[in-house]
């Protein structure tokens, strides 16, 4: 065969599809094709997209497997978390060890469609292995984009408390805020909270500015301190840059104290928290200073390290003590 069937050059394909198109078993093990997963191949010159990897996984997995976890969430449009392994879930006691795929087994599938579990169920499973700070960022995004609600996650977890992530998801819900407009905003808020500073309001109008409407990223309302995250688009987008100049001019005109958070500042998390604390003290805050002890360290560890024994939680649930 000198030329390949056109349908085989656009993405992954099953061995059955290859044979049906005239590609022999001997040809499949030659240099023109690359094995992706068991019984799934691609042309050697085809560059795999994320959608291609999902399709390849579906071709190798049983039809009743459903997408879950961070892979399902990434499919919704969130550019965060590892692209692989791909997370799927299957009902029953099926054991498959596939490089690049994590196949979770469950006694009963969460609500789903023909391909994926619902976003709330994907988040529940994500919480079973996610770090606290990552679960806050991802949870805020899912809430803010309307993919799930707090009630959906809570109802799903309490209806089946044996599910992986149910215990962890219930714990993390108190730390989520769907008003957040970006992952760095969520991260900044979490840093303040877990260091012991007051929890700021999220994306609220700064009433002190009367000449124009200013929505502050984070606002310590009692002390009037505005915290603004400056992403790269604030510098590269000319319209955004011009709007920012007008916005900050209005903020200064009305003597609203503020400080700006950048990607570089986020990399020095403790330094960022200390800066916020200094500004708050200057404005009259006399509460506790930030602490970087056990609670702070939990922010960068899996949620399961924060929630205690799952068995104790299940017993408490059985006694009606979890609501």
C-alpha cells in the first residue's frame, strides 16, 4: 500500500478500523504507524492533540468507561493540571493497567452522559487526590463558570459518602468562592486565609470610588485595602492596559489603598502574605500576624491530609452528625 487511507491520517484509530481500511497486521508494526494504546494506533507523522488522546483512550477502554477527575475538568476548558494520565472511571471490578491512563473502579457510577461523569462528580474524584490549594482554584473555576454548584457537590457526596473524594469535597467546600475570576485570584485568597489573615471579599464594588464603577479582585472591606492581581494580559492587551490606567487613576484619586499581585509575587507566597499584613497593619489592623505553621503547610498538601480518618467520617455520617 503506497498511500494511506485518508481516514487513518487524521487521528488515532483502532486495529479493527485499520484492517477494514486495508492495513495489514504486518504493516501496523512497521515504521508508518505508532502504537498509542493497546489495539490503538496513529500514523507516524500525525501530531496528537489532547482531543486525540481522549479518543485513543476511549478506543482502548470498555464502552462503559467514563471520563472523570482533572481530565474531565480540562475538557470543559480549564488549562490547569496534568494532561496525563487520563482519568477514567468504570463501574465494577475491572482491572486494567495502561500506561498513560488511570482507570478508577467504583461500585456505582456517578451521574454521567454517554462519555463523561457530570462536572460535580469529576470534582469529587479530583478532591480525592488534589492538593488543597489546587482544589480551591479548580473548584472556584467550576463554580464561576457555572459547571457545578455547591449544592450539587454536597448532595452528591452525602448521597454516596463511600465515593472517593466525598469526605475531602465536603471539607473543601467552605473554602470555595465562585465569584473569583481567575486561578491566581483564588490562589491569593487561599494564601491569605491559610496564613491566618482575614478572608477578603471577592470581586465586589469598591464603594469609595464614586467617579466610575471599580470591581476589586480582593477587598479587605473593614480596612479598605484593595488587592489586585495583574496577569500578563494586563500588559499585552492594549485595551486592557489603557482601562487599567484609568481605573488606577480613579482609585488613587479617591485615596483607596491598594497593592498589586504579580506572578512573581505569587511565587514568593510568604513574602506576599507578609506584604498584605504590613498594609493591613498600616490601616489599623490589630489582629493576629500571619503564621506559616501546620495550617499553612496543609495548603500545599493533598486534602486527605487535612480531613482526618475517612472511617471516622463515615461513622459520623452514619450517626447523622454530618450535614
